[in-house]
């Protein structure tokens, strides 16, 4: 299991790049930066039942992706953990696909519980789902992921205030602090200051994962977060990642936010990423 | 003369509050959310009796809509409550993505709609909400006419699986529909039978339409008044049956002409049975402060204006 776990990030990054390359559209940068998070979550942390998929998720941990544009990594990990076939990844962003550009429940893709893409809405949805769990006496947890740039949306702070003030303590929200957004670095576009302190001021328990592209660091960080649940505060994990991580010419820049690699770039990128678990058929 | 009588004027928002309380007692999955307007929405009785199922979100409507969408995941049936302006325009993208596109079973319940909010003025008098909501795929849109019908509609939408927009208001208006009448989504009610002109109305203007029908009858004109409480899905069969008899239509609503009931009926008639038609609605303007009655008169929405519209359409 541990070997397969450590084989996954390279394979997931291959999926991401091949999906985006095939249709020459999509968002590889943030997807690659969050690969370790998704692998840790879906293959180690979540207590979940991929099939048959149950929308209500009673008795399961739930995950909500608020920054829906990193759908490639979400789809890859959902497929590879058994929500749907890995072959279906080759329908990404094509006509009649369940793998829409941004994740949606509309086409009935197993594993997706809310549509996202318009930023800043996922935290509110997760708060609602967490409250539903409490009403049902269900002690499982609700996880969310947000981009640091997406925290610029006001609704995030409405939800953060609610979760802190109303003690929604079965919620673990991770911030992908990659310091990048479409128009440049967050420092250039809208400096975010100390994200952890902001959440702490809103009544959250905050912890940091400084090495968000180290799989074991993410796993232990999320375990630490779980240990903090049930104590009267929602938990915020500020996770430092590098956008485009895993391919030298894509890493650490906002330039690959929404840009697909060319044929040559794909070849060069895949050469840096061993095919550990088998590519999906093109 | 129509046989409807006011059993004692009440506000439609109180019909919502009464329906919600009844639902709280009969359906444990019903939960309610409010953005700091519990008293205005008449949700206090539900909040007091079911505190664990009532979520006070503070003045944060966008969050409230998202949270309601999340509560459906786990099988709850959330009813959100705030003013119509903050229930629609302010949170359109949240409704669009997290509720409608996501297919979530959220009931968006909106008070203080239209001009009859009165003195607060145009910032709060939304006249575009029905248009905004009916454009969303899969959204059911309902604007009941009185206390009894609002209560019945509130109860009925809990049984419907899918997002609903339920619109009601603040002023006390005649309560004239039967208290025991169940609400059927998508069914228009023929209130008076007539052969000369069909008057399609909803919300507070249904009573004005009944008053107009009386005035028209005194002039020898027989009006068929139909209460189109459900704007979407539109009851095409009832509309076409009536129009095949009368051949003339007047619509009446407390909403912009663009995007309201009249717009839906015009579209339906254009496609199925082109018919001369007049629209009693606000004509591309904002409202202003005033009493509800003053505003209905100034903006051309009262019974006298419906009578005038019927006379105009009969001359076409």
C-alpha cells in the first residue's frame, strides 16, 4: 500500500498533463501543485465508499473542491480510487462527457457532490453538509480545498465567520497556498497577508503544512488536523505548495494556471514523470 | 359578481410562517435558514419550536444559499428566508451554481417582494426576481395570492424534489382562497368563468383582478380570472382552454413586464395561439417610497388599470 501510495503522484500528474494536452484546455498548474494533497486525502485519509457512490454520504467523510478549475487532479484521483473507470479520463472536456471543464453533479459523475468553478462557494456548502452530519448524529468529517487567491471572494469570509462562531468543528478546510493567481503572484494581485492568522481571528484552529508537495508531510498534517476536530473549532490547514510541481519547467509560476502543454512540452514533461501505475488508454 | 370574500386580511409572509411551522411538525427533514430577518419572514415560531433545525446565518445571504445547498447533502430539505431582493439578485450566482446547476433540493422563500413593500423604497422593492429565477433551468417559480394559498404552497413545495423559488409579500391583503385547499404546483386556478376576456394574475394582483372582474361585469363584460400562482412550469392547458373561449388576454402582476408572468404567457401564446394581449406590470422602471395602495395606483397595477387594460384589449 505504501509503495502504491508513493507511486500515485507521478501517475496522477501524467493523467493531468495527458488530459489537458488532449483537448488543449484545462488547468494543469494548480492540479499538479495539489497532487500530493489529493493522493493523501483519497488514498489514506478519507473514510469513504467509492462504489456505489452515495450522494448523501451518510457514514462517510465528505470532500468539497471549492476551486473547481483544478478538476484534472480531482478526476484523476476519483478514477484511480474507484469512483469511475480510469478509461473515462479520456473524455475530459469533450462533448457528452461527465468530466466537464469544472466539476459538476449535473451529469451524475460519481464522487462529485456540488458544482464548483465560480470561486468561493464551496466553504458554505461544506458548512451546510457538516451541519447536516451533526443533525444526523454522523461523526464523520467534511474536508474542503480552496486556492489562496480564491480567498479574495467575500463569501469565503461569510462562511469562515459562521463556521468559527457557530463551532462547526467537524470541518477541515485546506488552503492551497501556492502564492499564484491568474494575473500574477498573489503578492502582485492582492497580497493575502497571514492567511492562518485571518482564520484564527475568525475562530478557527489553524495548522500549517510547509511542505505541501511532500506526500508524507501532507498525510501527517491532515492526521494532525483530524486530531483537532471535535473540540469546538473548525480546522484550517494552510498548505504551502508549488504550482506546477513535478515538472521543472512548469513549477513555481502562474503561467501554467490555464495553459495546456504542446506536443513537445508534453513529451518533455512525461519524461520527468515515471509511468508507475499505467496510463489510461488514449 | 365573483363569490370570493375576504375572510380577514393577512400578510402572505404569515402564510409562509404558518406553513413552515406545520412542516416542522410533520417532516423532520425540513430545516430553515434565515439571514437576520426571522421576524420579518415570520420564521420565529419555527425557530422557537425547532432550534436545532433552525440556522441563523447573520447578514450573509450568499453563505446562507451555499449552506442550504450543503444541507441537502444528507437529505435535509432547507427553506431559506430573506427579502426577495436578497434572495435573488444578491445571490444569483450562488443559486445558479450551488443550487440550480447542482440540482439541490433548496426552497428559496422570499418576502417583501414587489412595490407593496412600500415605504422602504426601490432598493428593497425587487421587480425582477421572477425573471431571474425562471431563467434558471430546473427552477420552479411560485407567487401565491393570499395567506391561505401561501401556506398551502409552502407545504406543497416540501414534497417537490428540486429547487423552488417561493415569492410572497409584506402587506396585509384579502385572504379569500379556501383554507383547506391543497396547492398543486403547476396548476392554475380559474377563479371566475367568463367568455369575453381572460385575466391572468398572480400574487397580490389576483385580488385586484377579481375586483376588476366585478367592475367589468357592471359594464357587461364577462372576465375569466385565472390565478397563475405557478409561473414555471406554466399551466399551458388551462391558459389555452380559456383563451380559445375568450380570444383576449390581460396579464397582471407586481413585477417588471420584462421577465414576469406576462412575458411567459406572451411566449406561450405566440407559440401556440397568437392572441391580442395587454400587460399590467411595471414598465421598465424602479419603484419608490409610498404606501402599497399609492404605489399600485401610481405604477398602474390596481384594479382600475386592469379594467382599462381589458377594455383596450377588447377594442383590438
